[in-house]
C-alpha cells in the first residue's frame, strides 16, 4: 500500500511529494521543515499538519516526483 511507503519515507526523514487527486492539490512533506501545498498552476504555500486536504492526500498515498510537484 502506498500509504505505508509514504509513512516509511517520512519516518526515514526523507522529503516526500504526494497528491490529493480529488482536490487537485500537491504537497511537499519535509519532516524537518514542515509541509507545503500547491494548487494547479498556483503558488506554493505552507500548510498545517492537521489540515483536511493534507490528511486526505496522506490517506490516498499517491506519491509523485519533485518535478511533478514543481510543474503542477
């Protein structure tokens, strides 16, 4: 399951990029610096760990690449 892979990467303090497909938002999770979000063709903004969009994306577990995040 991709959610397990996401958890493992975060536990290893890796930077992980993932997506909330339904709301069309991508995220950058840096365990040491926090979480960033970006809507399609939008600007990057900081998001709190308990935000609904972030939680839904985390549960979806759709990991993406850094390039996909940057080009979203």
